[in-house]
């Protein structure tokens, strides 16, 4: 008797986890169909080549802080079935040791290739078939069940099909859209993808003078209507800010970027306000007293003395120039208003965001198939036997291993299918 055949479209993190889970369940002949010349290429680039595969700070009652797109209620059901602890347990079972640094989990080797090799070796031992350079051109649901999948001139029938095609993030322009196209052809809604976890490009001709600066900062993002009136939303992050020759980058900017990207795509206005002195926790009045005392202390001294040691010198030089001041100018009453503007900008430097970096420079994407269109086992509510996993679904997370955890969770549940978690 022929075994049931399961096809997995996409050999990334979620697709490979789906293959592992399906193989563990047994009773199926499993095929991974990957468009690229090798499987798991994106895994190798995660965590700057170290692969931050999950996060032990994960708390079920804080899911709305970690993820966007789907509701916390929907996600809670899924993560209760396959959590970060389950991820670590499964990788340990497959022979991979891990290390945790402040909750961030990496392979003990410090190499992302270890994660890929662990998955790859498991699939080899389980007899999973892997076919690369296999771009899927079409999927046809069959009346008697199953799916006919077209790869070039070839057609192959599968009893069960898992779409884990990923997104355009990190790929050259035009790549990575296949999964959305296939999902739409099968009648599913596709929320247009937008770059997330990426840098933001801002207006202004002063950025080259700031390029290369890294500093701790608090960043507040403002999203409003195109007209600039009403409906204002605010988002805030703090961490190491990186200034580039075109705008702002770094982890706190990455965390905010999905909001900016989607808002800009909808024609809304987006601006950012940077506090370069987040360690100053006093009130506005206390900061005012600090400024007055400093101005008095450095009266008749050069500007460079007045502002020395507060922030990176490049920031000071840029702000002085914006206020028609020079480093050698003396601190005097005649330029007090300009000096006060500089001190004000150190706490609230406002810039207009014009665009997010494009897909090739993004780590993940927001958008995709709404989670409400699949069951708790990741099965399509439109086509029994069709499953979704990973970035193809409208779930995107923060930096810190949360997106890979979503790949592991959704992939595992899709791979197990109706049987559910072991």
C-alpha cells in the first residue's frame, strides 16, 4: 500500500521544522521543495551568523509585546502547544546543545550552520526527500482530496501540502513573493507584505555628518493621517541607536520599523523624535535647571566646552550647525536662545521619516495570510489538507529570537497536522 505523500513548499526554518515534525509523526512520505539551490540559506544569516533561535524571556501574558498581526489570544493557543521550551527540548533531542545569554538562546557552537545542519541531518536520517531548484508555478486542489503541484513541466500529487515559502525579506527585489501568489490563487486573503525589522530613511541633508554614530537613545515614533491631523499613534523604544548617512538604524529602530513601513504604505505621515539623553530621568524643570547651571558655568567659554561629554561629538557639531553656531563661538547672552535650542534638541530631535529600507535590507516582513484563515493546527479553513507556516502568515515579531520561534511553532504544528502536538 502506498504511503500518503506530504509536500512542503519552502526549505527555510518553518518548512524544515514542518518536515521534522511530519517525519516524527510517521506514516508519510515527505518531500521538501525548495526554489533556491540549497535549503536553509536564511537560517545561516540569522543573528549575525550565530542564530538566535528563541528567547527564554518569553511570557504568555506578554505576547502582544512580542508579536504583531495576529491577536494575543490566537497566538497564546499556538504557543501553548509548542513553546520555546519545546523548541529547546526538540533540538536537544536532535543532538544540538545551546547556550543562553540574558535569555537569548544560541547554538553552543556559536554558528548558525549548526542549527541548519541539525535539521538537515535529522531529515536525512528520517528519509525525507529534498528537492532544490524547484520553483512552484501552480497548485490545483483535487476534487477527491489532495493537491496537484506544478514545478516547471512536472506535476506531482500530494495528499497533504504545507506552504512555508517565507517572505521577500533579505532577498533581492522581486524574489520571495511566490507564497503570497500561491495563497491568493487558492482563495486566501493576502495582506500586502511590507518590510519590518529594518532601518528608516529620513529627510534632511545633515545625515552624512552623523554617519557611524552609535549611542543609547530613546526613540518615539509618531504616525498620523496624511493631512497631519487626527488619529495620531505613538510607539516608543530605547536602546543602541545607529545613525547612518540616510537616517536611523539599530535595534530600537528595527522594533519600530513595521509601524512606520505599514503607515507609509497607507499614505500616512511618520515622524520620529530622538532623546539622546535617556539616562537623564529628571523632570523637565530639573533638566532646565541643569542647562542653566551649565550655561552659567561655561559663560564666555567656547561652545565645544559647553557641550563636551554630553553625547557623541558628531551630534553636537550637527546641532550647532543647524542653529548657526560654531564650536569656537563663545557662550554669551546674545546666542543664549540658539544654545537653548541645542539643549532642547538633545532631548527631542525630530525628523520626518520618508521610507523604510526595502525588502532586501529587511530581516522579516509584516503582512501575509491572516491567522484567522487557518485552524489551531495551521490548516486552511478553505482547503482541508492545506497548511501554512512561518512568514507567509501575518505574524511578525520583535528582534531577539521571536521570529524564529514563530517559525518553529507554526512549522511544528503544520507538520504534525490533525494529529496535533506529540
